[in-house]
C-alpha cells in the first residue's frame, strides 16, 4: 500500500527525526511503500530575513544533519503550497498523521487543516497515530475548531500519544481516540543500537544531559550535580553558537551521536519528551528537570503511564537527592509495560491500515 506520513518539519529536532524514522521503519516492515510528506510553510508568508536564515541553517550549519535525514528517511521535496501537497498525496492509498506535536496549534499555524488531512482524496485512508496536542488546552477559533471536527469525522482511526489528547478529542471535537505509544517505542533498544556511530565519542561514566530550556541556568545545575556524583558531564546539542541580531546559528551533531549519549550514560538529565523515551529504551537511570514552558503534560503523561513520576524533580530536589536515588532505577515492571504497549500499538496500526474496521 502506498502510504504517506505527515509529521512536523524535521530540521534539527532529534526526537522528531527518530520518531519519523521509527514510524517509517515499522510501516516498511509491514510491507508498505512509505513516503514522508515534507510539508513546509509557504516562503511567501515569511520575511526576507527569516528566509535567508533558514537557507543558511540548512545549507551551511545543518549540512550534516540534512545529509543524515535524507540518507535515512524517504522524504518528498519540500511542499510549500496546497497545490504541491495535493500533487504529492494524489497517489497515496493511506496517510498517517503523527507522531510528535502535529496537533499543537502554535506548531502548525497557518496550515492547521493540513495536519487534519484536508488534502487527501475521498478513497484515501486517514489515520492519526500517536498525534500530540503538546498542551492540555485547545485555544483555536470556533470556526477552525468546527473545520477540524468535520475533518476528524472522516478518519478511519484516531490515536493520540497522551492521556490529555483523549480528553481533547472527546470534549472539543466529539471524537473517540485511543492512546498508543510514540513510534520510537515500537522498537526495542536493539533497533537503535544498529544506528550507533562506528567510532565511539561519548565518554564513559557520564552524566548525559539533553535540555531544551534555559541553558545557562541548567548548565550550572548539571555542573554541580556531575561534580557531586563524580561523573563526566556530557551533551549532544547545538555546538558553536553564533548570535547575529535575533538569529542564532549553530552546528548540530547527527542523531547517531545523540543516541550514543543515551547508550553510554550512567545517569541522564533531560526536560525533553524523547529524552525520557530513549532513557527508557536504553534502561538508564534518568531525571526529568521540570520545564513547564515546554509542555510538561507530554512528559507527565509518559511518566505516569510507567509509574515513574518520582523521576520528575525541581532544581532543589535534584541537587539534594541521594546518589542512590539518582543512580538506581529498576526496569523490570517498566519493560513489561512498554512491551505490552508496543504490542497494542503495533496492532492498532496494522488494523487501521488493513481493511478491518476498528
């Protein structure tokens, strides 16, 4: 079956890249001819400075990342208009929207209805897999909300990533939804170990940190914690940042090096949803440093699901916690629950894409 995936633009988002790769790999394993629809905002809607910034990032600073993406993912050319999107999707028999925050209004501003598959043909299967609203409220206009309600009524199957997503689908759009695992959790760590770099770079005995919040304040916390625990602080994120006016230019290491950080760490500190996911997959002790500006409900939904809310800490608790608490975490029950969810989520996708109605 010719199947499209619609997710957020990948750029330099490690979690976004890995979830797209995992969903692509799962569908290919099931025998589908997969294509990722690279939907981008129309450049006409952006000023010249923004367009130049994006060009320089992609062609110069992010060249290695772009090479990795195009080596591992089967993407269309950038689709910057409704016409280009319609043409790319015209021959598809199914489109899966997800995962990541594909239903967070601030992430899809101006092209919201595309992410509810308004461009698909009448005979195309429409499926939402692990779609995330990113937040626990819906603030779009009544007119847009009504449009989306109509579009969702045409879906063959709807699933979301967080518990709050089930509530929003029901209360806002009048649609039932199931909860499934993020695509990255459709595979175990052996799948990702094959992607690790040939040449090791991450240090041993490391405190690996992947943080999206206030970097200056958080780095001070990490330095203090690493010193107290006798670990080597290590991260894989933007390197060699250069600030020109309101723009920031940086080089990003490729996802294989990011994965290596998780695989070799003794302790992980993160405020990222996928930072938690890969801590789980590699069975590592981890701490979530609270960052409410990033949409904390995504992370608390995941932690709550696996009985790990105690791993969410504020700065004061993190710095006062005992080494035993920080560096030990039993995965026996967690791994069993993840395996059960993996089986359920895999079956959801198989049934949604088959002729069997859900």
